[in-house]
C-alpha cells in the first residue's frame, strides 16, 4: 500500500518527545475557565417538584433549559447533572460550531436527499442564533465566524475538492489551489483546499457550557450537580431518582448523549468512540508569522481518518482527531483517556503539518468519548406516552446541532407539527448497533477499512462499499 504524507515525512522522534515532555493530562478548556464561571452547585437532596426536568448539563440539556425558559415563562425547570456542568463532551471538544445538522452535506444527501434544502436552511439559521446569543444574553464564549478550511494532503483528494465545488455551487465555498491555500495557512502538506466561509464558527467549548448555565440560572432554572440519575419512572408524571433525592415533573428531557440511556429502547443506539486532542503553548510572533493563518479558520483535512485543528484566542493550536478508538463493551471509562500512542501519533502528525514549528511544546493532552450513531448524526424521539423526549448520537458534530436538538425535543413534548418535527431525520430512528462481540468486530473492521482506503488513494474496499449500499457508510 502507498504511504501517506504523515508517514513519508515523519519528524524525528526527539522532536515528538520534546513536545510532549511536560504535557499535563488535563482539559485545557476547563483549566482556562475563570473561577466565577465554575460555581460549585449542590447535589439534589430530597424531593423537588418541577414542570420540566432535564437530565444532563451539557450543551443539549442547557440549550433545552434555556429555550424552555423562553417558551414557558415562569415555569419550574430543573437540570440534574451526574458530574459538573460541561464536564464531558461539551467541555472538551474542539470548539468547531458548524451549521450542518447532518454531519456534512454528503452524509445528509446519502440519507435525506429530499430534505437537504430545509436541513441546510435550518442549520444556517441555528448557527446564526448561536452567534447572536452572545449579545442577546450577555455571554462571552469567544465565538468567531471564521469558516472552515478543508486542505487536500494527497493528490487523489484534489479530485474530491473539484467534485465538491461542482456539486455545491454558492458564494460560501472558495476553491483554493496549492499557492492560495498556503497563503491562508502555510503547511508543506497542503496541495489545495476548500474554504467554507460562513458555515462554521470557532468558540471556547467550556465557556459556552458555563455561560449557558449562568444564563439559565439567571432565568430561574435550578441546576443540581454531582447527582447521577439512577432511575426514570413514569405514572401520572415523571420521576427522576438519584441517590440523594428525586425530581417530580410533568415532563422530561434526556440529554445524556454518550452515557447509558435511561430508556431501554436506546441502549444499543449509540457507542462511545474515543477522540484524542493536544493543545500547544501559545505561539510567539515569529512562530505565528511562519504559518500565517491570519483568517483563523478551523481546519479539517480531507482524509477518512482526518485531523482537525484551530487557533485559540491566545494563539495556541488545538490539534486532534485521526485516531477514533472503540473499546470492547461500549463502556465510558477514565482509563481510556490517556492513550500514549495516540498522543505520540498526533504530535508526529502535527510536526509533519507544521515543521517550521519544531521546538514548540504541548501544554495539555486529553480525550473524550463521542456518542456515535449509525446515521452519524443525532436521532430524536419521545417515550412514556409522550412525556419524555430524547436526543443523542451527535457523532462528534454536536456543538451547533445540540441547540437544534433542544428545539426539536421541546417541539415533540408540546406535540407541535412544524417543519422540524416533520423531518424524516426527526421522525425515523436509525438502526441500532449490534450487541457485543459483533459491535467491536464491525466498528474496528470499519476503522481498519477507512485507514486502508487512505493508503489506497481513497479507494473503498468491499466492506465500505457494502456499508455505503446499506446506508451505513461514512466518508468524512
């Protein structure tokens, strides 16, 4: 098989070792939060009554709470969180806030081709609302409408770029040749690229979660932390039970994402896939000049096993992706988060991408579990005679679409018939993952096949072609 640029131009092992020598195993975004945005909220004790109870204080739960406070002024809304606000994926992602509700146009066209005009319009409107939320609610989550750059790093990916431009005409897309893309961001690995100018923004993930929680509380929402929900019961209403108490409510929203669902019907609907991230020290003026990047776009390359990277407000580089690791048994465990070989691989790929930054160190390394569904984007539904709504399966592209999910779940609870609830993406459930050992065999075989395709000029083998034909394929 052919090698990739990351194998052809590996940096010296000493460069990687030096860069990782003093790296803290900690989430930069949470370490970067001001103390006043991290209040220590009490756990749930005793019996609390509410009109709406929300399980999970990540983006999905917090957007749902904020939107519900606007729809139902004066209502009693309670959020119950097992850890801390924004502790899981919402506090440790890359901060790419995309307009796409379908994990990219190609994935959407493969599944809901007739609905794509509506989905794209709703997705862009949703992104506009997130951008406007900073001023509307007096929040600061470092939002920058930079767009996103997709560089080609292998010759066969240049044809993919041309096909993309032909299939998606419009002012948002700018096709760049090698010289033009390197004027934007100077990497010797870049052979061309596409700049999506308006459909993506960069933000500070932990600040978004913290600011959402702050605004929710200012509007009367009550948030309990360190209160793991053990059971969900329904009768005349809904009861959410923890070790320390319970919330009695008329209705509930489940926003547990990658963690085991409180509904038996959803236990096989998602699997946790681990993603790994490095954060560099801040670049000095000379280092910044060496790579350009004046427009501060988010970057995600064109490979199946892709890298994503972006600049922070203080000019650090976040560099993540490539490895997507599934562990047998679909468990979420802290010991899966410090995988040395993944961090070494990322550091090697970083210095292949930016050899002019040799000597730069990484200050932080971390990982998190992505809630992956077989349609590679969120699914929705209700349970318990319409009293409980849920959304999960965002598959690593939930920063923006969690707000849309909050709107959908509240629509479903209210029994609203609108263009959101009429979407096939909302009405139909994707196929579940099989139980073990079939899940591990299938997921790891697919990952191997995607890596093989990257080493065979993008050519997909029989497994990937079969998954494509069954509507289960994915091409990043």
